[in-house]
């Protein structure tokens, strides 16, 4: 990868902390089945943390909403097992710009349980952060359940500011050039 890391890149491959290679690319319209299969690889707790409800399957409407996107105001990237004949989703991250506050976007990220705590979420969030910067978004806003301490602590360590209401933290992460500079620019520049 060169200078403006992955700003114009359509897909790339990076190792996790343990060296396993993972492919990354923007979500496409025909990823519906991959997303649905990915749901089965998420524990009920992870589904609950991501969707605030332990839903087992995505509805047809959700599948359309999550895959038929403009990659401008709704940006999503998927992590796939490296070089497998059929796509196998390992993680996904997206943000959606708030209509009447276009400098803010709500984001969500999920990594299948067998790949958690291996650095995949960090790469996905770094991708989102970079894409947000490219799209002129100033704040990435995450809604995090109070018992999701992995996510709230992680965002806290990244400098996100949280407001607590009714069991949920609204956490605002400022999009700044140096947020991921020490940690992820190196990863993302390869
Ligand atoms: C939150 C989530 C996306 C993190 O993905 P991940 O691949 O495990 O992330 P990483 O391995 O890159 O770790 C990210 C940070 O969380 C920490 N972390 C991850 N798993 C952890 C665990 N089980 N215990 C403690 N810390 C943990 C890491 O140490 C790291 O922090 P650091 O960079 O300050 O050291 C993943 O746990 C997940 O999908 N959870 C369910 C869905 C969810 O909660 N989504 C967020 C709501 S939108």
C-alpha cells in the first residue's frame, strides 16, 4: 500500500496479531448470504451487543439495508477468511451518516466470536475511521450497552466521550488524523 493508504483501494489483505491473513473489502449487494451465515457464527451475547436484541437471523429488509448501500453516506467493509473458495465473513463494520447532522455518523462493528480479541476489530475500526475522514465525517457515534465493557472500555481508551442514558452509552469518537497514527497507520500501510 502506498501514501494515501486504502483511500482509493478496493480491497486488501492484512495479518491479525497471530499472523493469520484476512481479506478486507467494501460490502457488496451480493453479500446477503455471507452476512446471514456470519450471524450464525456470532454468539447470542455478541448479537445482543451488536443489535441490542439476540436476533438469530437478519430480516430481508435488514439484509437489503445492510448490503444495498451507497458507500458514501452508508459505508461498510467486510472481513473475509483469506483465499477461501466461498466468502466466509469474519467481521463487519459500517457507519451511516445522520441525515440532518452530516458531520456525524453512527457506526457499528461485529467480529465473530472465534476471531475476537485477535486484532480484527481494531483493523475494521481503523478502516471505518479512515473512510469517515475521507467522507468528511467529524464524529463516529457508537451506541454501546452498559454491560458491553469490552467495547466501552476500548472506545474510552481511544478517547471517545460517553453519555449514559437508560442502560446505553452514546459514545462519540472524534475523527482526527492522528487517532490511529501510532497503532494502525503502520498496519494499514503494510
Ligand atoms: C467489540 C468487538 C467488535 C471487538 O472486536 P475484536 O476483534 O475482539 O477487537 P480487537 O481484538 O481488535 O480488540 C479491540 C480492543 O478491545 C480489547 N478486547 C477485545 N476483546 C477483549 C476481551 N475479551 N477482554 C478484554 N479486552 C478485549 C483489546 O485489548 C483491544 O483494546 P486495546 O487496543 O486498547 O488493547 C467484538 O468484541 C465484537 O464483535 N463484540 C460483539 C459485538 C459488539 O459488541 N459490537 C459493538 C457494538 S456496536
